[in-house]
C-alpha cells in the first residue's frame, strides 16, 4: 500500500508510441526512467526527493527502455539493437550484453522471480 504525498522525482519523461514504458520500479522501491533515446544516457539513481544519488555504469546510446529485476539488483536495458544488464550494487557496475547479435533485440522484461529475461527479436527476419 502506498502512503504519503506524491513527489515528482523527474521531469521530461515522455511516452513512447510503440513501447509506452518509460518508467520501471522494483519491489524494493527503486525507480528507473529514460527521457530520450537519441543521445548517450547515464543511468542515474535519484533519491525520493528527485536529487541524484549516484550513477551506474557507462553511458549507453539508443536506450529504448529498461526494467529493474523484482529484487532491485539488476537493471535490464534495451538499446536500439541489443539487451544489456547493469548490476545495481557492487564494485563493477558496468553494463554487459545479455543478447548482442546482428538482429534487433528489445523490450527486455524480467520473469516474476527475476531468474529469466524475455525480449523480442527480429532474428528470424520477421518482426
């Protein structure tokens, strides 16, 4: 159950006509969002007041969306062509490829238990 007053944590979060999702949240309360896909973006954590609380990994280009694992430990990021994962905690928090082929993979989503990542691909030549 949610309690308290709503607080804006970011501005400029737009809606994507195809994917629609620009914001994702874990069961632990961590929220991630993306405002624009045309430039390299740095994953930045914000506190509950909207102030930057840290960054994770290197900036990525073409970010189309992301989803936090249910436990909040990993962020799956869909770029224009591939699916990446970014550990949220630990010393090495750099993005690493989950799926990286000549095809386009996107729309990464975690299973409810967080053990699997589903995505769409045009690898067969059909969209």
